């Protein structure tokens, strides 16, 4: 019996700004957003789009709204089936 399995990866569906996005279970929200082509996670005070910088929760550049809770660091949060994610791409106001 082989220890290797050929099971397909488990995927989940998250809602990103009203769009269904498939992501691999266990990946961060930041990785799922980047994989889906989302570049602007939030806006700076000057209105410039911002996205992940450090990837480990230190810089806070990857903040998004997750299930109605603002300012969640997407690089530290794992995707979950049915999760709702809001980014600066869908908002015109500052998402600090």
C-alpha cells in the first residue's frame, strides 16, 4: 500500500466583492485574492491601491473586510467556504 494518495485538492468558494472565487482549502485569503487577479486590497490615504507587502502580518497592507469585519489581515486568515471578502476594488472610500 502506497503512502502517497492521488486525492484531488479540496477547494472552497469564497465571495470576493460579489464574485464567486474558488480557492484551495488551507490557503490564505491574500493568496486566494492574488490568484484571482485582485491587486488592490485597500486604498491608501491618497487613494492609491495597496496590496500585500510582507506576507506575514507585520505591514498591515493586506487589510480587507471579511464577513463584515473590517481591517482583517488577509495574509493571516485562511479561506473558508462561504467566506465574504470585501476589498478596495469594490469601495471608493478609504479602506484603512
